[in-house]
């Protein structure tokens, strides 16, 4: 670029010797005095000098503004930056915008009904008294209502899924000794399905104790997946608090009737074995069967049979032979027992 006379004059002014005969070194500090203005009101020749801390004679754009240098006191007061923090980042201890904790929009220990969690009522509904109520509280906490993911019921759901599967498989193996693996797998897949577990959570009224964030709290219906995870989390919580036997008792109470219902459509179900297991577990007695009525000729009789548990008689059923009638009577008894348990849960919610 061709140099003008003004450029040469500025160079001479920059390199002009001081009174001592040596070229004056630029100061690295900003000038304290107000810079003189030219007649035209623009920057003077002194404005063209660089405020760079280096000693190189570099000229700045005449139109650029000087950069303020922070004082030593200001530098000393500034908080140190971590190695991973770029300059200009948020001060240490502050949270970036939009990164609030997951549970920041929830009320602490607030159930879906917007009231405090009644753990006593929840334990009565479940049928297990916890030695460590914090485990139950974790089982009731959905990820949307937790301060962080590890405080939610996700890990308990993972464990509960395995425990539930084990208990159901153990039951199927024992009561269907002549069933093939494929038949047992088909029954199990329905019994432990999301729909079944979610329906049981509803029957138990566990949604009243579910801790969720605002997004789920304002909705009228809880997704089936959340209800299913809740049931499995409760299974795991009971296991961690009391061991496998209390967990087995809880699962069997709700899953045995489901097994009976599903297996009746999948094969000639052994309802008598299921009823015997349930009766011995809950009442300590073995069910009995009584022929209430016979019909038809001797070569083609039908039998009307009732199942008894203790002194209680259940709805009788007809069969082409006594064995068939007893299986159907046992199925009726299982359905009535399941309805009675659901009625207890419903009554607890109304109370």
C-alpha cells in the first residue's frame, strides 16, 4: 500500500526523541490526562498510538476505542476459574439457566393427590409393615418427582421385575407339572405383563401415594407403564425390607387369581392346585369339594359341585364328570376370592 505524507508524519512523531535524545518508550498504562482533540473534533495524533502492553510499534485503527485495563484490586477480587471453566462462564456455585434439578418443580414428599404421603395407610393397603420406610418412599417416587434419577423408583423397578418373574415362574412350575415350557412361558408373559401389573396397582389404589412431578400430577390418568413400574417397585421394596417370603406372599395374593384366569384360557388349567395353594397360604386349610346335585342318566351324568374353604361354600359349577366339575368349582372360588380382595382394596380407598 502506498504511504501518504500523514503516515510518514505519524511515524516521525512516534519515533521522535525525548529530551535525553532517546526514542521515548510507550507506556503500558492508559493515559490519565484527557486526550487533546483536533480542530475537526476527531482523534489526535496521540490517539493513533497502541495501548498494547507490548513494546512493538504497532499502530491501531484511528477509529478504534481504547480498551480499559482492570485495576489490580479488581483482579485480586475476581474468583478463580477452574481449569474446565472458560472465561465469562457462570460463577462457581451457580446453575446455568434451564438446568434446575428434576425435582425442583415438585412439592417434597407430595403424593399425586397434592397431599403429604400417608405411609401408614399405604402399608395397610399393601399388607406389609416396613421396618425401613425410606425403602417404601423410594418405591413410590416416580422419576419426575425425584431430586435425581437415583432417588426415584427406577432401580427398584429393575429389581422388582426380576423378583416378580421368579415368583410367578416358581408357582407355574409347581402347579403345572405336566405343562411344557412353551405353555408356561405364554401364561407367565400375560400374568406379569404391563397391563396386569398396572391393573393391580389401580386395585390397590397405589396412585394415591405416588410421588410425581407437576406434569403427571395435573393429568387425570396415570400411564399404565408408570402403574406397572410402581407395582414392581413395591415388590422389590417388600423384598429388601422383609426378604423373599413377604414378597412371595404379596405377589401370590394378587397373581394367583391372574394365573388361574389366564391358564383357563390357555389350557385345561389346574384350578384345584391354585385354590389349594391359596387356601393353605391364607387360611391354613385345604379346600374340599361336595357334590350338590346330579343330573342325567347313569351313563351320561352331570355333576353340580361346590368348593369349600373351611365352612364357606363357593358358587357351584356343573361338569360332565366330577373331576371337571371340581375344576370349574375351584375356578369359581378363585374368582370370588380375587373379587373379595379387590373389594377390600376399594373399601380402603373409600375409607
